[in-house]
């Protein structure tokens, strides 16, 4: 017989809106994080507020947005229509309240669930919203979602619009820090998708005249075989080119301004439409993979009430354009069949370059076909789950799982390091891939090496990135090597591999370096782990006279019990970010032939190498 005493009326609770958000923040903003990853919660908070300002621009209200981020606090000011003054409190503190339910006010917006700014409000230590409208203004001040102060409607000479100030709650976002590079990328995407909009981030102006054409131009990592093709429609914009070197397809896709990093129905239709159009144009049934090899493309679509496959809106699930049209697939196919085909007829040099690229890809595929087949057979026989890969239970492409953003693959060197991480990891979200020795320097090599080299072949199979990132199995790919010269060399070799063949893995913010402590400083009462000499000296001062100091020379020396502390909530990840340097020239300089210029660089920086050896 069941015991009814453990389940009574006392067990039933009704939560206030802010309590539910704070209790289950992952439902609203994905993972929390400390700011080291571009999909960490603090960036989602910024995005939720800016999205509202973008919607104002789209609806014709204001052409400028100002963003200021200093010392963990955020201020966002737009010059749109301003929140109706009588609803200033409601729109940021009442669930399912907002103008986006009214299609007359916001026709094609991302934030249709009335949650965005409420989540920001609830997850902030302080949240202030102020609206300027019709020469009047009103503000409201909240703490962790609770209204502290509300002004009357007063006269104001300020320009119309909305101003939001907030500071993420340090109780929820532990030791968070904004990486301004991630915010810059977010801002660039906003201006690419909204030509004519000016965004000022910490007083620096971001602006685009040519939309997605600018996006591709500013993100190209190497030479291209033809100038960027830029096509526009009423609710669609497309940019397209081909990389000169053989690489995986690379796409930037957006729906109503939302960067759908996992693609979805619109991206699939875009890929299909490219193949269909090219086949029809040349009157030949080229292989789809040959047509799409080295494609670099971008698509932006505007849809009425889009349906996404996860709360963070990284993959479009719906195929319906809304009441004004048919399916997304049909719309995109028809658009490219007409616009791209017309463009190629009018620009024969573009068409010739594309056809030559397809023929080259066809030749390479035939040369690789036997190798690819053997490589896939080897990957199966290698028994990934027992030999190279200790897999986890949840994966990044499990779009319905709320922990998918936590999925991590640690790439380690040697059995001892992989053993320590394997013993201490979270088996649900953390996987381990063990390297054997140093990887090959693949700079300047063709993709043939990916299939011929066992390490690269198995790593590619583990990540599931042979055909792009759409089915990537881990959100975070972490290089976990010793903090010595050999470990850093392995890091460079792995980064070279990814930049050479899968640059989008890096550009989309999935690649990291694991930071592990160099020292342990302890006495009988306390233990402090230190990541550099400065932290070690601070720990010695803190613990007093003659503490025990241990230098960790390798990951294998750290016990599984200690390792658990460094790959769980206290994990320190250094993101691998791409600057504005040309990737090909960067790789040639550091990983190519030992030129006099590089020799000079090594000599000038020899002291750094010596210091690392002495650590």
C-alpha cells in the first residue's frame, strides 16, 4: 500500500513568475555558464533585450541602438516607439504579456512567447526599464524580478524609445565575465540582417550596407573562386560563393533575425535549392556533394510565427511561411530557381567558375571514394566507444534535451590523462577522445589526409562533422593537453586541423582550451588550486607560513577526485577565437615552412618558451 503522507496538499506549490524562472533558468535561457561560451546565459539576456530594439527598427521605429557593457552591467537604449507608458511594468513582469501577440504591431518577430525581458528581469540583481514616448516618460526598478520602485508618468524632453539597464545575478551566473568578442559577433549579425541600422557597442559603431554580402565578405577565411552572389526578395536574402580550397560546406542561416546555428528546414531547403538550380542550369545531373563542396552561403528568411525546435531557437522546425504563402521549402526553391538561374545566365564568368569547381570536386571525390569507404569501415571496426571514444549519453543534436548545450568532448593526450578525465566526468554530458602521440601537421594537405590518418578519421567520425555542423554531436570541443611545450604543440596541431578542414567549428564558437591548475597550495585547513604564478603567490600569502606546494607537471598527475573539480562547475575554458587575420596566411606563417621571418619571431620570443619549460 502506498504512503499518502508523503504526497499531500502541503506538497503543492504555486510559484510566482520570477520564482519559476529563477528555479528553472535553463528552460528560458539554456545553459548558465560564466561567459566563456557564446551560448552562455549572460549573452542570451543581452540578446533578449536587443531583439526588442531590433523589432522596433524593423517596424520603422528608430535607426540607432546603443549598447554599453562595463564591469558586468549592461545598458541598452533604442530610439523606437517606446513601450506604451501604462504598460511599462506589465511587459517586463507579467508572463504572456506583450505586443508581439498582435500581428499588426509585430508581424515577423522571433520573440512570440512573451517571456524574453521577463527572464532578463528575473535573472538580474537589478533591472531598470524606462520608456520615453509622446514627450513623457516612466520608469520601473526591479530586483531579481520584484518591483522595488515605480515612477509616475512625467514630462520628458528625451528622444522617444526604451532604455533597459540590468546586471546579471551573480548568485545564478557564478564568476561571470562578458567576452566582448561574443557580443561583437552578435552585434555584427544584427547589422548584417538589418542594413541601415547603426549599433554602437561601447561607443564603437557597427553598420552594414550590403547585408549578407558583407557577412560573407567579412568572414571569409581564404580565397574564393568567384565574387559573392547576392540575391534579395521580399522575405528572403541570400549570399553565396565557393571557397577555392576543398572544404566542408559552410552556412550562416537566420530566421526573423535569429541566428539558427543548428540550421533547420530553411537551411535544408537552401542546400537543396542550390543543387536543383545548378543541375537545371547546366542540364547535367551532377552529384549533390560535388555541387555543394566548398559552398559558403548565407540565408535570411522572414516567417510569420516561426516554430523552433528548442527554447534557444537554434534550429527552425516549421515548414510553413504563414498565411501569406506556402511552405518554406517551396518558397526557397522557387526563389533560387528563378533568381540564381537568371544571375548565372547574365554572368557567364560566374557560371564557368562554378562548373570548373564542380568538375574538380567530382575528380577529387572519385579519387577519395575508395579511401572514404575504407576509412568508414575502419571507424566502425575501431569500436569507437571502447577504444578511442568514451561517449556520453546526451548529444548536442538531441534538440529536445535541455542539457544539450552542456555536451562536451575532451580531446586528451595519453592514457593517464584520459583515464583521469574519464573517471571524474559527468557521463551524461561529457565524453573523452584519447589521442595517441602527436597529431599530424596537416597544413597545406588535402582532405584526403582526414580519411587516411586514423586519428583524424576517428575524430571526425566522433564529432559527426564530415558534412558540416548541422549534426554536430558536442556543443563544446575541448582540447585538454598538458601545460608544457609538448602539450601546447599538440594544441596547435589540433587547431590547425580544425581550421584547415572544419573552420566553422571554430568560427561558430565550439572550440576551447581546458585550463587546468599548475599548482596546489595547501595547509591542514585549506587547499587552493592555482592556474599561474600570480595565483600561487596570492595563495601562499593567504595560507601563511610554509604551506605545501605541489606543481602539476601533467594532467595524468591530477587524481580523478581532484580532476572532478576542474571539469564540473569550476571548469575554466579558454575559447579559441578567430580574429580578423586571414586564416590561410596565419596557418602558413605558424605551421608552414620555417621561413626566416618565423625564425626571427621564434628568436625574439624564445624567453616565453624557456619560461614554459621552467614552469
